[in-house]
């Protein structure tokens, strides 16, 4: 009887330790530690003009009524307007490129930034 209880206790302890460390390994970095830029790119829906500005408050751009956050497609190498909330709700995978159906990014990946600066 004592051997059975000792075995159950050992299995429970090993399971709890495995669950704890497994959860830590799979969770990744907390959101507060992720490197989120203070500035994002905005696009004017009327003119297509790109502007960098604060994440919290879009900049004032003359002649632009609809300034929204822009997202970048690495395959097209183009910026697209962030979808409106009603459209975003119908996108279970998040915003994607209308042409390639690949995920859109807030920033140009570093390798493409370096190539663009060299040109």
C-alpha cells in the first residue's frame, strides 16, 4: 500500500515539474518584454502617402482624411492599410496580404531595411 502511494506521489511531482517547465519553455517572452517600436508607419487611404508617427496618436497630415496604420508584405514589398475592425474579425489568422495571403508585418524586416538603405 505504501509503495503504491509513493509511486503515485512521485508521478504527481514529476508531472507537476514537467508541466511547470514545459509551460515556461513554450510560453516564450511575455508581451511586456517584446520589442515593440514606439513609432509605426501610417498610410493615407486617399493618397497612399506613408508617414511615420507615434503608436499612440497618428500624426496630422494635410489633405488626408483617413490615416490608418500600415502593414508591410515582405513578398510584395508593399505597404497595405490596416483592415477595419469589422474585416479584422473575419480574419482568424490576422491581417494578410490581399495578393499572396501571407501575414503582414508592422516593420520591414532587417535584411530588407539594409538592402533599401544601400540602394
